[in-house]
């Protein structure tokens, strides 16, 4: 998701505008603050990126 790659609120505003959306500086800053709180460990990130479900067929342990 391109929005998650934005480093600043201004970048997010520009991305939204390029996509035909208008967001306020406050909305962009709130989104950026939410992203800062969103933390995945490597195993969870790999499960999401790899499209695996709760159980990885390669590794039989449960991903929580």
C-alpha cells in the first residue's frame, strides 16, 4: 500500500491528491500517528506478505 510508504504527512497529502482525494493536514498527521503505532514482528510481517493463514505450511508452529 503506497500510503504506508509515505514518510511525512505532506507526502501522504500529495499521494492522496494524485489519486483524486483531498485530505487535511490533520487527517494525514492522524494517519501517520496510527502507522507509527502499527508494529509487526518479522514473523507476522512474513505471514502477511507471503499470504499465509494462521498456520504456515512450511513451519507447523502457530503464528499469533
